[in-house]
């Protein structure tokens, strides 16, 4: 989200926030993590959030990997859906936090594998993510069961012209932001380098701060 608190979020921003949170929510369902809700409620530090169910069991490597995967799907959604960069900055912090817990034997490999898995998931499940995002934008908040029905195709979702136009405007804004940074699309694929290419071999938190500025430690997306 923009650094200035004077910035007023518009409909296109809401759609971008909904897509980001929908990616987190769908990822949680995909790997079997219980989802309580997803919302796009705006606060001083975020444009939305997802809440996973409390798990009182031991926090082991398997659980850390699941949390990293869910978090990374929001990160990768930004490049794949051309979302305004900024929503992922606290996600980078979350990923790095879990990797520093010394419960994953090979953090470097885990980072690469989980980011690659997140990228593949978002690419393969774009339509489900967009369906959840459309309903999340409509209602502002969806509980876990509602997200599950949409994700699994048990509830029909009809995309509005306004939503579709917003996704096109997001891409336009993304192009303008990349042009301002002198970053161009790949001539062969028509794609930009995404977060996997840029950050997979580096320290997420440090590199994210170069792009976004200082990331608030208590900020969550």
C-alpha cells in the first residue's frame, strides 16, 4: 500500500487488495490449513488480511513450510496479476521470520522450493483466485466456508464489467510503475521478472526494504 496515510484507496486498489488476500486464502485451503476469514478492511498498516485457525500443536518444520507457502502466494500474486507493489512488503518479513526459526534444515533450498511452488500454484489457480477476489471485493469479508465453496466451484461467481476493467487498470498502473523504474517486459514471453526471479537467491527482508523502504515489524498482509 502507498506509504502516505493521506492516500485514498479507490475501487481499483480494492480489487488489487482482494486479489492479494484471495491468493493467501486459496493457498491455505489448497494445503489444508483451516481458514477463518479473509477481508479487505483498510487500516493504517494494511489493505486486507487473512486469519488462519489457531493451532496449538508444536510449531515444527512442516507447519513453518505451510505458513511460508501461504505467505508466498500473496507475494507471487503481485507480479502475476500486476498488482501495485507494496502489499507484499510485510509478507517478505513473515517468510524470513519463519526461515530463521532454525527448524528447517536447509532454509536456502526451502526458500527456493516454496517460492517456486507458490508461483506454480498461483499460475495454475488464477481463475479460482479471481473468483474469490470478486466476491471478497463485493462483500469486504468472507469466512472460510464461503471461500471454500467458491474455490471448489460449489458457488457460481459472475465477474462484473467493473471488476474486469479494474484488473486491466491494475496492469496499466503496473506497466507505468515498471517503466518509471526502467524495467521492461521480456521480449520473448511478454512477462516481467517476478518476485521469484528477483528475490529467490537473496535475503527477502533486506531486498524488500530496498524496493519498499523500511518494513514495519508489526505489519501483516
